[in-house]
């Protein structure tokens, strides 16, 4: 089971990726 810190890191990375995609779209 992944640690909470790891989950937050993945979520933060995904959120930034999504935001970047919006800017370039």
C-alpha cells in the first residue's frame, strides 16, 4: 500500500500535467 506522501506526489504531478495540457490546448 503506497504511502500518503507518494499519493500526494502523484496527484500533484498529474494535476500539473493536466493544467499544462489546458494551457497548450
